């Protein structure tokens, strides 16, 4: 199952993210993700396997020029499965 993550899921996302981005600290990522989750232009999605988070995706709305588009678009900024 995949669902959009909310503020309550920040720790799950951070725990997965440190496996992707070595050298990062869970607490630092939790603070960063907490701040950006409410910006409105960033979305996180969590993938679950039997109620356990096993992956995530971070998407961001780009307002600047993105090749091949004429309007703002969502881009995948990071993923881990």
C-alpha cells in the first residue's frame, strides 16, 4: 500500500532516508522534513508492506522552467524502496 505521508510520519521517513543518504542524522532529517512538509509544494509518500514502512518518495512542485513543460510540474526529488 502507498499513501501520502503527514506530520505523524516524519520519523518513518527520516529512518528510511538515512539508509539512502549516508552521513545524515535521523533527528536532523526529522526537523528538516517537519519544516518542509507544510510548505505546500512538497509531498511525501510512504510505501507499506504488512503495515511496516519500507519505502518513501519525496515530490516537489517546480515553478521555474522544467524542460518539456509549459507550466509548473511535480518532480521526484528522492525515493527509496
